[in-house]
């Protein structure tokens, strides 16, 4: 593994970023009550006395949420202690109905983990200081005034989300650019989806708070990746909230990085504050002064006993993770790093590829899954999960190409697109469009006719103009209704002309 050195001069400002990533866990019910986590039709529909924080209501811990947390801990190679416990984090905000959040403080369920990422071709490790369970607050809808938090006429509160299980994943300040943050979020999302504990397509399923500081180069000794505690503590940092996507994180932090640099260059001090990322305007907006740990007045949650999962964790298995699968695909199937990355970006894609590659040529399978299928789905702005129930049909289409029943060109441009646009199966489209491959005799006759009808193009080919052969191939394809193999047509034309 290599680590890219961050270059700096004495007068440079070094960007230092740490993340708090909140991911919703895929459980049927909320973390401390039996209310469903599925999206509701109406606001404040999936609520009960527990998740509304009504007096006398007691929490009961969701076993599925704990299992998901253990899976995450094992995937990031974290320490899972013998005993962990919950605390109350006290603060007042409209989306927190009981004015405290049940979370974990100094005894998290996962600690000292790591995740490898690739940035500009280099692999490096991001330290994950802790990952802990907590409950999600409700959600706010700012109405009027453009919908901004600082300009809305009023705010509506929906408590359907209150109590949905969250895993908060806290990194060390290991990032030195917004692009590195985006790479980390992409890798983390892949891992969580492989574990089956997270659905990236669920609205609000991932939210990021990012702490960003600018540290003068003269305060750092040696590599800018290794910044001492004193330099970090001396630098005022801003926390940027309301980031909900990988791209949004990169944009928000790029804006904040530029804002702080400009302020420092003008001789202005950076305030330690919490800022809101206004995605519609592409700016960060000051919300409040930054809270310190003591402001939350943590104390143990008396209604939940200590949690012991050390023995249970050995019984919980995790699947092959994306990075390991990428390496195996390159070794076992001879794929390039780029192709392996595409094919392992979603577990559903990787599973489908392997299903096809076991029966057909791995390169053919990679072309059809990574390029043709994913390319068409991306063009339509959809994911492979939208066609999961039709993957058997896609496999039959690949079989038609592998068995040379139809041309690859027709399979892609007519059949696959017709399947996705109209919902027809491949056999129906092949039959309706008469796309079955033309027999050799018919192709040979079409080659001879094309040569006879186009003597000038033939002369150009004989004169060394390779471009003219493409014209003749097009003539033959037209005569055969596109059902001939272009490569075979090219060979036959050259043999006839040179012969």
C-alpha cells in the first residue's frame, strides 16, 4: 500500500477534515420501540409514546440494530468491547421531542477501526476512531422564503424519523482534501450495502457532519498528513452540517475550504462555529457557535442496561467485502482494475457478473454487465435494483450473443434498449425485429452485391483507403438487415476484393 505525500511550503495552509457520518440502519422497527421504519404516507404517522418522548415511556433495545452494528464493526476491523452502554446527550432542538438523544458516549460498541480507500490511484488507510449506536431525531421542513434554514417563514416537524436506528461513524482528522472525503464516503457506502445493513436509496439514509480546519504550514513538522495534537487544538474549526450525498460533501467542503482560506489571507480570524450547507445556493451559512462536549451534559441512560455482545460477535458472519472482491476479480477473471471497480460497486452487480462469468467468457460477461447493462441503466438514471426481477432475461440476451444467435450490435442497440424501454423479453424482440443471424450463404451474396454495386469504393480499398471498407461493410449490413456480424463481413469483403 502506498501513501501519497501532501506537499506544502512554509506559508501554505493545510486542509484538515474529520467526519461524523450518520447512517440509518435497515431494520423493520425503530431502535427503542416497535414503530415501523418504512416511509409513512403522512407526517407523524409512525410514532408512539416512546419515540415521542412522552413521560413514563421506556425504551426497549432493537436486537437487529445491535447485530447490524456488530457487522459494521467487523467490516472495519474495529474493537468490539466486552461491555458497552448508552448515555443521554442533552440538547434542545425542535426535532428532538424529549430534549435528549439516547446515544453512546465513552463506551461505544465499536472503536479503533479503519477503512482503506483509493485516492488518485493510491491506497491509504483512514482511521475510524469510533462507531456507535443512537436514535435519529425527527426531520424538519423549512417552508417559505426559499426553503432555507435562515430564510424560512416557518418550520414543520415530522417525528416519523425519530427513533430510527443510526450508526454514527467518526473518523480521525485524516482527510486533506474534499476529494478524499468523497472517495471515503463512496467506499463506506459500498461496504455498508454489502453488509446488508444500509440502503443508499432511502431518503435521508446518509448524513454527514464535517469538521474542517486550515492549519498554517509552519505549525506542522514533517509530513502534512501527520499533524500534532497541539496544532489541531490551536486551530478553530467549523462543523458543516446538512450534507446528504457524496457529491454534496465534496462541494460543501470545497466551498468551506475556499471561504476559510480567503478569510485567513485577509487577516480575519476563523470562528469556531456550526455552519449549515445550503445545497440550493451552494454555500455554507452560520447556524450557531460550536458546542463543546461539556455542553451536552452526558450521563448514563438509566432505562437501558449495559450491553454485552463480545461473545455474540463470533456468531455473526460478514460477506466478502468490496475491496477483497475487487482484488479477486482481477486475479480470478483477469479483469482490469477499472472493470473490477465497476463490477463491485454494488453487491447486486457483482453477484450478477459472477453468475454470468461462470458460464460464459469473463471478458464478454464484463463487457455486458459493466458497459452495456450499467451504461444503459445510468443513461436512464436508474440502478440495477430496478431491474433485479429481469436479470434472468438479461442473462438470456447475453447467451444469444455468446452463442452467436444475434450480433452484439443488435443485442445492445435494439434488444437491450427495447427490453428496458418497453418491458419485452429478448426472444420476443429478436423475433419481432427479425434479428436472427443471417446464414453464411446470404451474407456471401450480400458481399458480392456490395462489391458489384460500388466499384469506386472497391477501387479505394485496393488503393489502400481503409476507410472505404467501412462504407462497404455498411452496405452489406443494410442488405442483411443488420443481422450479419460486422467483423465477419469485413473479413469476407477483404477476401473477395484481394482474392
